[in-house]
């Protein structure tokens, strides 16, 4: 049976209704990807999270009641909480319910854990878990968390135990880093060889589920895993496509997708997987044009590229899934019409179901998008369409000159 989950999001007071709904919708997709099912979605508007339990006291009581009623096994907090806050909340839940408490990063890490196939991906996840969960990853941590979680009480003995645990985790971390070095050396070797062969390289990046792997397959013919779920891809694949004008092969890499609210430590843990992106000559930023949150997601991806120090590279913006949107050009002389991207056919249906106000969504016309992102040679494709391969190759040929 799928574990039942209660989804909770603590959001700043000024968050719009649409943003709040989309955040919870994304969290629901994440729990589905994990294999669970959301029984209720709750948000709480607060200036600051509760010091002890992240969620305010009243809400905690409410959640306990729901968890009992629904026999929920998981409470997922859509935020990044401190280990002590998760511990305190877990203790409250444990008294009356069977529910475990995870924050957003715990959930993402558990999805990674389930999907990871390569030894390299598994090591990176282990590293991220140590960094995020700290003492929570092993049962050993429970008593220590109790000590740390008790506000204001810190015995000398407790302190030294915590130090001991931290040392232990640090040793584990170094062991994994050592093993990961081995993969980095191999990857580095591959990259050097390609450089010697004078191959150009392009890296597909983008928010998770934007269609990166579909584009990879369309361009190169290489069979890759494609699915309507978040984090379908967790490692990096490289395949080539012949570029007649350059009389050489272009190497395309497809990698893990990005998502909002990722702690930098998690991105750092995936350094070895993401090195293909960092080293590429050209970045292909894939964007789901049918997504109402398109612009926010572009920003998330740009921020992560910055953290990876890959933001200054030449880029192409690939607006994908245009089959789901209505994209006619404005005929000359016609009055300006709103042709919104980011809240199109699919977006409008979703908006209706969720009862969003249209005014919440910033509308951008096709022309506005072309102007705004002109630096990045924006192209508009549907990766499912046979013609997309030639469209992409044309743009690549132009940009690689
Ligand atoms: N309608 C439509 N669906 C698309 C298009 N491109 C991809 N999809 C679908 O979108 C979903 C996600 O595609 P993927 O290629 O797996 O996306 P991704 O960016 O690799 O996602 P992750 O690896 O999970 O980060 C799949 O169900 C695809 O079939 C498109 O142009 N139009
Ligand atoms: Mg993928």
C-alpha cells in the first residue's frame, strides 16, 4: 500500500495564492514520484518558522489529529528545516501517530535513493544525506538530537557526544569523497580524450521534467529514460550528433534536473555528475513553455548554474512543449494581443481546477519572450515533433560557428 502523506508548507505572508498552490502541487508530484499519496495539503503563512517545531503549535495539533484520522505515515514539510526542528516535530508526532517527519530535502534525497542506479549516483546521495541529515541518518543520533533539541539545556557530556558524532560523520564524508574522486578521475579522463579529438560539447540543463531527456533522444537517437515524473534522470549520459557543417560530432550531455529550494550542499554533492555541465562549451537550457511558473523556474536554473560557476557560458534557451501552448506570431499591423506563454492551454486548465486568479500570472507574449531572452538564441520546439531535430541542429550549427 502506498504510504499516506500529509503535506505542509510554511510560506511567507506575501506569497500569492497561485504560488502557494503551485508549491504544494510540486510537492505532491514529488511524493507521488516517491511512491506515496498525499491525503491532505496544508499551508501556513508565517513571518518566521517556529523555533522548535518549524510549524506553529496550533498547526502541529491539527496535523496530529489528521494523521490519526487518516492513518498517515508521513508528514512532509515543504521547507528546509534544522535537524533539531525535525527531531522535535517527529517526537510530537511519535506520541500519538505512526507518522515520520521529513522536510523537502529528505523527500528529494529519498527519491534519489530509490531511483539511483549507478554507483557514482549512490555515493553522491550518501554524501548529501550525511550533509543534510547529519546525526539523523543513523539511529545513533536519536539521543544526541534529544540533547541538542532541548532548548537551553546543554550538559558538558552532551556537548562532547555531539562532537564525537560530528567527527564520525566527518570521517564518513571523507571516505565517500575519496571514493568519488575515483569517478571524477575517470570522467576527467573521458573529457580530456574528447578535447584531444576536438569534439564540441553541449550540456542539456533545466528544471526537472522540462523535457531534457526527450530532447537528448530526439537529437542523438540514444535511448534514455523518459518519464512524466520529477527526477527521472539522476546521472549523466553523453551521446553524439553529427554536425555536417562542422564535419564533426557534437557531444550532448543530459543530466539531473534542477528544482527550487535545493541547499547548496546537495548541489555540491552532485559535483561529479554535474561536471559534464560545468565543462561544456555550450549550455542548452530546456524550458517547459506550458508551465505557469516558467519564469520562476528559469530563474531557479540560472541560480544553480551560478552556484556551479557555469552561468557565464554561451547558452541557448530551448522553449519546449510548445504543442501544449498556442504560439502564433502576431501578424504585422494587427493590434497587440496577449499571447501568454507560461499559462497556456495546459496551464489554463490547471489554473481552472485550482481556482487561480488569472491576474496572479504574469503574461508574456511570444514577442516579449524573444526580446527578453534574445541573447540566448531562443527557439520554440516540441521535442515530440519529428521536425524538432532539424530545428535544434540549425540553431546549434549557428551557435557553434
Ligand atoms: N506534450 C509534450 N510532452 C513532452 C515534450 N517533451 C517532453 N515531454 C514529456 O514530458 C515528460 C518529461 O520528459 P523528460 O524528457 O523525462 O524530462 P526531463 O527534463 O529529462 O526530466 P527529469 O529527468 O525528470 O529531470 C515526459 O512525459 C515526456 O514525454 C513536448 O514537447 N511536449
Ligand atoms: Mg531526464
